[in-house]
């Protein structure tokens, strides 16, 4: 599985999964109200204050293999968060 780390397909899939999760979270918050909990990945922010669009701009597939591996891990951590 290590050969998949940083692959374009995995990064694209993680981005789609994060986008889907964000949509579901926003639907739930709209019905139940906001819950104040801190982000695991960014403990200085509330989970609802993490700017996913900004993170998508910063972490995307590119030409550098090491950067792609970091992007893969960051996106995976966002799913956990």
C-alpha cells in the first residue's frame, strides 16, 4: 500500500471524501445547531472554523513526490479530524 502514498488517484479520492463529509456535517449542523469542539489537527481552532477550501488550495497534487506524500497524509488526517 505504500506505493499508493501520494498518488493522484488517492489524493483526488481523499479530497472528494472530505468534500462529502463537509456537506454532511453542514447538513447536520443546520438541523441540530453548532457543536463547539476543537479540531484535532488544529487544536487552536474550533473544528467548524477550519477553512477546508484554503487547505485544498495549499494541499493538492503536484509534480513533487514528497509534497504529494505530505498532501496525502494531511488530507487523511483531515478525514480523521
